[in-house]
C-alpha cells in the first residue's frame, strides 16, 4: 500500500481486499487520509465472522475489523425499487466483482481502488477527472439516489480551493433529477446531515451555488433561494443582490474559522429580506423581525440542533443592532444583551459577534474592514455582569425591588460606557 500498511487478510484463500473511496482519492490529491474503507471481493458473511469481523451493516454486509476497527464491506450491487434514497435493494455475493461494486458509487473520483500490492484500479477514469479537477458521475445510476446531489454539492464545497468544478453533464443530470421530483423525497434528517458537513467545508458558499444551479435549493431551502435577485441599497451593499451577500458572508465565516452554529446563523440571518414588500425595495426596514419566524420554521422542518437554532434566532433578530452598537441607547443595548441571554450564558456573545462580523464583512469591497463592535459589546456585557445584588440586599430591598435596582444600575453602567470616548467601537 502507498501508506506502507498492508490490510489484514480475511482468509488465505479466494477473497481479495481492496482499499476504496476517499482514502484512494485523497492520497492521489496529496491530502492527509483520516479514515480508510475496504471492499472484500469473493467473501461471504460467514467467512467474515469466522475471521473475527463484527457485522454492523443493517441494509448490507459491513463489518468492523477486530483489530483496526476499520470498515470492510462485501462487494455489492444495488437496484432502485422505490422513490427516494431509501428505495434500494442490495445484493452481495462472492460473485460480485470489484468493478460492479465501484460502478454503483457516485463520482468517478470516489470509484477508484487499490489492491494489496498498491496498484490503482480505475475503471471509470477517476484519476483523469482528478487531474481535470472535475466532479463527474460514474453512471446514469447516479439519478437513482437524490442524496447524491447533496454529496456532489458538498464535494464541490470541499474541493473548490483546489479548483474543482461540477461537470456539465453531471449538472444536467441533477437538473433532471430535480425536475422528476426525486429531491422531494429527501427527509429533513439527511438534508441537515449533508448541510452541516458542507457548512464546515472550506468554501461553504459553493454548496449553495451548486444546489441553486440545479434547482435543488428551491426545493430544500426555499427561504434561502428566494433571496437571490432581491436588491439591497448599494450604499450599504455594493454587491446589491441579497443572495450574493449571504454567500459572501458565508465566505467570511469560513475565513474566520467559525464553528457550525455561527455558519448556520450566517446562512439564515437575512431570510426576512426574501419577503420584503416589493414597494419597499431596495430597502428592507424590519427584515430582522420578519426573518425570525422564517428561521423558526426552517429549524422545525429540519432537525437543527438547539445551539444552531438559538444562535440563528439571535443573530437574525439583533445583527443590525450589533452593527450600530455605538448608536444604541442603554435601554436598547440592555435588551440586546438580555435577549441573547448573555447574562446567564456569556459564552454565547462571542459566537453572536463572530456571526455579525461575517455579515458585516460579507460585502463587495469591504471584506477586510475591522469590526470593533465585538469589543464594545463584550465590554458592555462585562460592565453589566459587574453589577452585584449584594449592596441592594444590604439596603433592605427585596424581591422585584432588587431586580429593578440592578436594571437601573446596569443602565447607568451602559450610559457611562456610551459616554466614554476611549471605548473601542
């Protein structure tokens, strides 16, 4: 093997083992390999268990190696029997060849293998497509699984920095799949699974672009899709288009090495602009409040984790206030802090301001401007946290009186902050 490690044998007779998929692809690209997958040709489930492999596959025979824990799958074929990505029947037997197994895979760059001697097996010209930087489907069987559109877009987002693009014939096939209604069968859990991976890719905006080009974005994330073509005031948004702004903000979130909740919040923070009355365009007064129920509905439709949902709701509601933080009255600033629940959960503030920074910098020609608002808001929270209840208790206040006194003290502290000319922001 190219890695210097030989795969453990299944038996000393007929079965043959091949390293397949991403590990083969990534080595050819000169990338680090973090996990390896194997295909076993000529074996049976019984022969695998006799060698100590532990079965884990529910739908088809997959086994864990007793020492390495790596996955070994019996060579198999698949056949479409119903709509959607669950509508398959699988066939595994010792007669299935390696080429038959590779043919069922999604992209040519994922349909290569290496034998135990390290020789490359490439029946579908995956290495040539690597050299051309093309993401191309292996066969027309690609159309049978709508998840492959999501995976294609995710690979495009992952490999965009290396110059990869989707082959024209593959994009045309994806459009046909969307038009035939295959994408409608995708369930929310799988959509979120692929979206979450794509958002953490080096170029998450490419995922959205690929889905939009083939029409899948309008089916899966219509709230995001409707942003494209919606104008914004050029003075604040030289890029004009609301959808393009979101993609630029996603670029900034990746550039800032933001985690998943931040990137998801950036993706959905401007959904309210998609339903601005046409008579009010290109202005979007009140888009923050309009966007909150849209974000909530999206998070109910997809299984969005609580941390992602909560941050997205906060960023949607308050991002414009954060941009104008020095202009806020103490009462408004305190409502922002309490609305984010930052007094109880101060760790939320850094994610909030990072998402706002990505939004602020996601504008044509303004990608490198500083964001001192983050430091100002952090100082505002620090001063609010410094207000302690003890003096008010010692003064004899009780119950709601203490809360009211603490609120007045926090407002005074924020007024002093606003009046301080040396404060960042």
